[in-house]
C-alpha cells in the first residue's frame, strides 16, 4: 500500500493523495490520522491517541502539547 499524505497543488490548495500518484508529499499521514485546513499555509493533523500537529506549507511540523503533558 502506498503512503497517504498531504501535498500542495500549483494553485496553492492542499490535497490528500497516495504517494505513488506522482505528488511530492509535504507530510505523510499515519494510520488513523485525519487533517483539516487551518489557513492558506497551515493544516492540522489529528490522531486519536497522539497530540495534534500543525503542518506548514514549507514542510515544518509543530506538535501541539496536550494539557496532560504540560
């Protein structure tokens, strides 16, 4: 099975695709992860048992600490 992930279209929109479709993935989605668009340059990835992450269009990933970890 090919890697699922997020990539950016030339028009700037975010898309989800399989890695074997020729798209250069910004972020590889793990099993059970879901994503939502925050704004033009950021998306949030949520996993049921892990802290959420912010994915930037340049490929940076920022993990959001949960209150339990603080």
